[in-house]
């Protein structure tokens, strides 16, 4: 396997010295890029694209060919796990993900199989191996999964939700049934992420997109506890290097101290938390990844540069920061504006890493 030429991301996540702050973007391969839309049209559906390792590899590399990014992220989706559990994932135009067979009651939860990652999710690990080969050591490859809580919201609601009424009914009325579902899902996530590491993923990210919808006590019991279980079950070293894990709860800024205690290397921050305050709160326990408001990219390059400068200054001197958006890039963004953000990180961040 080719030697890694740019390991800024891995060093920053381990809070080791870096020459400048590494940068990548959540959803960096996606609809804001015309070259993505072209391959997506050719592939057919979004899931056809995810299930075709050659095309998944091609779109993974597209943003890297355009911008000087410091990481690649596997092109896939968090909902591959529930799909492999037999829920029947499909995407309705303009409505987001849906399941043909949502899991609504105790009987359905009991009957749910833990997927066989080696066969049911082989298309994902095949894509990981191919991307690693095609990257040729340019930058590290990030593998990912949804958190059990976030996956369960889709599995129980049958798709995206604003109110989470069905899963919250389950949470308060039949907590044991929900725990059974979360435990099965956590086992599947561990097997899935470890298979990605074995196939070549060099860092991992756990997306807890809907953890922020929970009360503080429910967050600890139904989201954080399972993220902790996952952190305990992951392969943390491969080919003599640590495989850092980043945990991201959108809307979780108030729980950073708890999140920093589950044994992950980094925390993802959305844009509602001041990154300097976050750093003071977590100290040297974890690195931080974030946290430009994705809507900043609607503004002019000059404004984008100012906002990047503010975040870099707020984090301050020293390692432990991976620059990113606070959530996925919006599909309407002009790619040149993403380029302006990345250029600003390259230009402005070295000053924060001088001895
Ligand atoms: O970051 C990357 O570039 C890697 C690819 C990636 C995708 N989804 C591709 C995708 C990642 C990391 C995800 C994770 C994901 N998927 C999350 C967690 C992260 C987050 O954004 O909070 C969630 C909640 C999902 C579920 C999901 N998949 C949603 C809500 C949607 C959007 C539906 C829509 O039409 O807007 C998807 C589809 C999806 N996943 C797209 C992409 C590029 C768009 C599909 C298309 O091309 O039509």
C-alpha cells in the first residue's frame, strides 16, 4: 500500500503538531458539484451509485481533484445498515430517504437480523479498498456510520422526521424495546466500521445527526451510551497507526464534556457552539472538528474568508483542530465558494502552528 503523503488529518485528530490546520467538508462529494450530478444521472438512483464501487470511488475522488482537501470520505450513506437489515431503503424525489418496512413494535424489533457485513455490505468494503488504491496515499480515507440512535430514528419513523413522534413514543413507553433495537444496531455498526478499517479506512466518523433532539437524560441513555459501546468495540490501530474516531452529535454542544469521556479521539461541532469555548471545556481530552455555518458559503468569498479567520482565531494556537463545516454542504452552494473556504484555511492557519 502506498505511503501516506499527507497525514495532517490523522496528526490533528491525535493533537500532534501540524504545519497548518487540515480541512475537509461533510458531504464534500455531492450535488453542489456538476461532475457529481453527471455521474449520479449515469448511475440511475442514489443507491445504485452507492452500490457500484467504481462509481462510488469516482465520486469520492471528485472533490479532491478540484480542491486541496486533506481527507477523502467514503461515498455511501448511513442508511446502508438498516437497508442490509431488510428494511427496504428507497429515495423519493425531493423527500429524502424512506423505508418500505419500518420497525414499529417489539415483534419487529425482536425479528430484526444483525446483518452479515461480509456479504450484505460487501459493496461498501469493496468501494473502500478501491478508493484506497486509487488515492495512492494522497490523503487519508475516512470511513463512517450513523449512530444507533440516528439510524433508529429512520428505522422507526420510516424516513426523515421533524417531531420523532413514533420513536419518542417508544422511548418513553417501551424503553426496553428501544434498547433492544439500539443494541442490535450498535453491534451492526461495530462490525460495519471494523470491516471498513480492515478494507483500508484510516479514520472513522460516527454521525449522530438527531442526538440533539433528545432531552439531556435521554441523550445519555439512548444515544451516548451506544456511541460509547461502539468506541469500545472498534479496531483502533492498523498497520502501526492509530485509527482516530470522531463523534458528531448535531445540536450536542451542551454535552461536550460527556461526549469527550466516551473514548473517541475527536468531536464534531455544529456551528451553534463557539469552538474556543468548546476547546476550553474539553481541554486536551479530544480534538475538535468544525464548525463553519454551512450557509456561510452562500456569501461572497471575502465574507467566507472573514468567517474562517474568526473560527481559526477562536480555536487559537496549537494542534487539535480539523477545519470543517458544522454540517453537510448545501446542494445550492457555488463550488468556487467552497474553494474560497479551503484556500482561506490554507492561507490563514499556518500562523496558529508556529512554535
Ligand atoms: O460526506 C460525504 O461526502 C460522504 C457521503 C455521505 C452521504 N450521506 C451522501 C449522500 C454521508 C457521510 C452521508 C451521511 C448521512 N446520510 C447522514 C448523516 C450526516 C448528516 O448529513 O447529518 C444522514 C442523516 C443521511 C441520510 C440521508 N441520505 C439524507 C437525509 C439524504 C438527503 C436526501 C435529500 O434528497 O436531500 C441522503 C441522500 C444522500 N446521501 C445524498 C448524498 C450525496 C444525496 C442523494 C442524491 O444524490 O440525490
